[in-house]
């Protein structure tokens, strides 16, 4: 099923829509894998344990929000 051009925020958070988005945008999928893996370590290096927790929160939020933001901004 193709990704719908007009997607609500709630619909963009479903796993099916995320999977369709990342399958269609391989570069963003690879970039998000790197961000999810590296942000916690960067936070740990910069500010310690609190930075690692913040890095985890940012990377997970980015993973979920990038499909909605990309489709909203890049139309």
C-alpha cells in the first residue's frame, strides 16, 4: 500500500505507515539508523548519563516524527 500524500499526525505514527515511508526513502532509513545508534553515545560523551538519556529520547522521537515532518515540509 503506498504512502498517502495527505497524512494526519496520528496516522503517521502507525508502524505500517512508518515502514512504508522508510522503505520508500532508503537514505533516510539509513540516516535514522545511524542517529538512533549514535545520539545516546554522543550524549554520554558530552554530558554523561543525563546526556545519554536525552540522546535516547531524541533518537526515538526522531524515528517516529521524521516521516510526518518529511511529508509535511517536502511536499
